[in-house]
C-alpha cells in the first residue's frame, strides 16, 4: 500500500491561492489514479478533483475553473493549485490513491479561507 503525505495547507484570505502537494512512497506512482477529496466540518467527504494514471482530469462543479490538479511522476507527487479561494472551500483536504481495488489515504491538510 502506498504511503501518502499532504502538505501546503494553511490560512488564506478569500480570493487568495494555495498549492497543495501529495508526496507518495514507492516506485509505481505512475500507475495510480490519484485524487483530492475534502471534508468540511459536519459534512461528508467529497471528491474535489481526480487525475488518472494517463493524465485525464475531472473536477467537482464547485471548483471548475478555479482549481487545477496535476502530477509529476518523476517526483512521485500530485498537486492541487487552488485559486480564487472562497470561504466554502474551507475543509481538510485529503490525498487519495487508487490501484485496482486498493485505496490509500493521506492524513489530510487543513485549508481555511477567512478574512
């Protein structure tokens, strides 16, 4: 099972930007389908963005045009560039890796959007 470590969260004002990173262990990162999820306080975890092993991407409607998911297989790292952040983007963001039927999760990183 791959080990995932998120970083890059923090406090940002509305309209600001953050870039999250997800570093993965192991030598087969390129084979994983990767995704970012988030969970706001008192709400269910939801899919934010996903990127396949082939590089295809999809986004939740709420973040389309504002967030960009990417991956660097040479660095075993996935990214989430978040622009024009809104207070409703406040949540713990989790990195997810899927290979076959095996899911792996990171520990999460807090993103707080507030003035």
